[in-house]
C-alpha cells in the first residue's frame, strides 16, 4: 500500500510545518539538507527521498516544537502557504507524506515535485526556495544532550 500524502490544498494555508531542528539558512546546513533529502526512508520504502518534518493540521509551532524535543537551539518552520508560493517560483510544488514513526505520530516527509514528478535529489533552486520559505525561531523546548 502506498504511503499516504497530505493534500496541502485541503489544510489551512496558515498551517505550520516544523521542517527541522536547526537553522536551515546557515551555510553549513545546505549539504546536510541535500544529503538527508537523497536518503530513502527506511520505514517507508516507496518514499525514496525527502526531508523529515513534523506536521499536524491545526497544530501550533509551540505544540510541534514540544513534540519534536529537538536538541537544536533553533528551529526552522514554514507556513504552508509560503512553502507552496516559494517553491512555485522555481516551478516546484511540495508533497507531504504521512510517515509516522515510533514516538512521533506527526512525523512527515516533505518532498519536492516538478510537473507532478517527485525529485530524488534536491536541486539548488528548490533548496533556495525552501530556505526562503523558512522562518528560524528559538527553540523553547530544547532537549539537552544525554
């Protein structure tokens, strides 16, 4: 059975997605984002690329940040409307797969598509659009390293 995708046209355009812990705009983050994107999902074999994120329709950034218990002092978050708009400037659209894993029922995988075809590598233009769509905020629930 294929991994279900969230129809982002059916959720509030003001819904928030915590894309990842850390500052996606930091120059060192680019290579990490590209590497993570290109790795297949071991739990969902049909999801052959993408970025790990948290999403739940109607959830606030506060709720998602608490659930994620990220170790990072910063979080990168996007509003669905801005994510769609910024990716559209480079001819792309976001696709969000529901990929829950143990301990993270709201885990999703964000991929980029061009003309309806999933990209298996994150090209620079799409990465730049993702970075533009993100807002970097302080993580009020930063989990300390064990």
